[in-house]
């Protein structure tokens, strides 16, 4: 989704700023998964129609969440830079796996 362009009303400008900020956070989340689990890097490793890309990515995302919970419990309470940016602690590993 693209923001409003050209001459815009103040509420349209605010909407565009808010959406751009969220887009960056979503992109950081995708990047976190790829940094943790290089096998899901489609540009370098996976081939469309030759790999179960969707299933592998879901597994990598779940494992990223597990890792984030473990790091948060052991260290800083946040687990990764995205959690820290929003000042939100991830759930405990038990809560994540059983919740």
C-alpha cells in the first residue's frame, strides 16, 4: 500500500507517516526471520515451485518466536530489537507453546 502523494490534507499526511512506520516494522520482522534462519532466504536458497517455501517460512517464524522468548527470559526481557522498540516483552516460552 502506498501513502498519499502530492497535495494532501493533514490527516492524509499523518496516515502516510503511520503506515510507513508500520511497514518498516513488518520488514524488520521478515528480516529477523531470514537473519536467524538463512535457509528461508528466497533470493539465495529457495526456488519457487521446487521448495515448500511457505511451510519452511512458517517453521522459521515459529522458531524465531521461540528464540525470542528464550533470549528474553535469559537476558534483557525483550528478546529482540523489535520487541525492545515497542517496549513489549514476548510471552514466556511456556505461554507461547501452550497458549
